C-alpha cells in the first residue's frame, strides 16, 4: 500500500434573533479538506465559504408563515484543479462566487429546526473575477472573442446575472439517540435563458456523537449546474472548440474527529 492521510476542517457559526413577529437568522459555514498521498501532490478534497442571512416578518405570533428576504453567498478559499494537472486552475477565490438575493414566503414552524423558503423573485449573480477563466466562459459568463491568430478582441465578462425562482429547504432532526440528520436543498431555475432547467445543490449529513469532544460524520453532496461544463476543449489561439457538457457532481465524506461547541 501507499501511505496517505486526509484531514477536514469544518466550522459553523450561527447567530439568530427572534422576537414576536420578527426573525433574523444568520449562518456562516467554512470547510476545507486535503488529502496527502505518497508519490503525488497534495490535493484539495473540500473547499467551502457559505454565508446565509434571512430576515422574516409574520402577522401574528401563531402564524408559521413569514414574509422573508434572503441573501446567500458562496465561494471558495483556494485554487481548484483538474488533477493531476496543477498548472492551470479551473476555479479560484471568487471564480466562481455566487450571490443570491430575493424575497418570498417562508414556512418556519417553531421548535422543529425546519424551514421552507419559496422565492419567485430571486436574482442570482455569478462572479468570475479571474480573467483567464472569464475569457474561457467558465461558469456561464460570456467568453472572450479572439481573432484567427489568437489575438484578444473582446475580454470575457467577469459577471453573469440571472433572474428566476429559488426554493430552499433545511431540516435538522435527531433521528435516534446521538444521531443528528442535517438536510439542505437548494433549487434554482432562470425565467429567461432556460426555464425549467434546474440547478441543484443538495447536502445530506449525519452526525454521530460519541461524547462531548468526539463525533463522526457521514455525508453526501450533489451539485448540478448547467453553467458548469466539463471536458472543454480550447485551441492554442484561445478559441473554444468544444464548450463541454454539464455533469452531476457527487461527493461522499466519512470522518471522525474533534468537535467543539460554544
């Protein structure tokens, strides 16, 4: 066999406010993972920066439906690569960066750690602040235009804005003694470009608490976004020969480690 070691860091910060008719929930999630295997370079296995803020107002204290405004921001810490190629990053900090902002009704029953948010008016902004990736048209932005000799005529756009429907659902539940399920689902479709073509971001995690310090985690994460293309072919002149195809991305994690809650 070959010596190998993997490590994952996972931080979750939550600050919530609730008083009678008003609730304001804020969550910051930071995750980073690496894998070191004998005979090859260090590889990144996970990289997440996610900030969510939701403000809601209800008409009375018995009503479980809120009028809500929701903001969500996603990006990553470090460069991503199509291993074993580590010369040309396929993603970077703020390339992509995703910003969702919208409003709509949300269903939040008291004490159930459950929420359902329905927003028919959501703006999704995609940022690709690395010009090389922007010129390639990565993550759906408008790609650059080159002449036949490979000279740059028009730079690629560094942002792309969509307007559509966003549905999110979160649910945290202790399904057995010291076994906690955490479910997070996000669905988005754009009104104008390809209505009905749904972007999916679904996480399902199980936490097994051993004691106050140790816990085990088993989780899966599925992503599908039509704007994220694989197997892209680019000519030496910079022109895109084949834009590639979208694919389902799947990740599975099993980890045992230290946990500290405060």
